[in-house]
């Protein structure tokens, strides 16, 4: 079985977010896919199976399957369009979050994802204890997003991960208005066995609509301030978000499975 490792949402190696992409004839048993994800120990490993004109796509963290992953979708599209079917300019995926389309636009890969509906929630002492700074706003959908007053606070944040894991949301994001970008964020996922995710496409389906409304603009240039860093171009529409970024191939391997 062939496996590609791709750095997504970056134009150079050792930045952005790593994803392993496994190209299969058919899906493996779930326990085996979880073992592969644990062996890779990336935030996500993607498994893709060609099915006529579309590809079926599933994403696994080291702790199990999730319903949406942006950077691993971008990485999978990059592998298919650059290394498997180079005559195509677009690929459709059937996923747990429905049909997703990725189109190649020059050296960018543009994904159309459903926008998250969110509600404002009260700011709590538990949030402040987890972050070490009190948010000025908080919203909740699948993920919890806490808004800080200054992007320097986002960049310098040293959260208490045990406390962070007690908060609402599958993932906990922290964001602020940026100086060089429209917004700056960091994303933490202790409930998924991942302390900090380097660059998170799916959570920008929450981050981008929030800042689009706050800033009164459809196009949001976002920066994720992890140690690897990464950038995303986001276009917010009524019920969807177009996320685009670059990708770089790190390795191609043949997995030897039992």
C-alpha cells in the first residue's frame, strides 16, 4: 500500500501541517487504520479509495475517526492531482461530512467546506484558567473558539491542557484580530490526543465566518501561529467556506502490512 506524507497549507517543507495519505483499493478494517494512524503519529492520516468519478475519503487521528479534516483533504487532493491523475484539475470526495470538492487553482488547492453554525456562549472562569488570559468573546459549534484582545496573547499563549480538555467543544481554538493577517489563531485538541494542531482547515470553517462577520468582509486571510506556522485564504459564502492553500510532498513510502 502506497503512503504519501504531505505538508499542507505551506509552500515549503517542515512547515504547515503534516498529513499521511494512504491510497487504497478498498478501505482496511477500522482497527488497522487506527493502528496506521497511531504509527504515523500525525494529527491525521487520510485513507482514500477511488470509486468511479469520485474518491471516498476517511480521516483518522491516533485516537480514532473524525468527521472533517481540512489539511488532510488538501493533502489528499494534492496527491491525486499531482501524482495519480495529473490530467484532472478537480477532485470530489465522499466523506462523513458529505460531498467535498477540491479544485486546483494555479499552485493553490481550493476546498469548499460547509460553514459551521455557531452560537455565542458565556465567558467563564474555567476558560480564563485554561488559557491564563480572559477571552473577550466565545462561540461554540463543533469546536469552542475563544477570542482574545491581542494577537500577541495568542502567539505567546501557554495553556493548561488538562483544564483545556474540560472545556466544551471537540477542539478548542483561540483567535484574535491580526496585524499582518485578518486573524491569527492557534488550535488545541487534547480530547483527540493532540495538544496543538499546526494548521487546521476544518476549524477555519468557524474562525473565518466569525471574522467575516466581525470585519464585514468575505475574504479572510488567516494565519495559524503554531511552531510550524501556516496560512489559509478563506472566502466565506452563505453556508460554505472556500479554503485554499499550497502543499509540498515530503515522502512516498510502501507500507508493509500484516
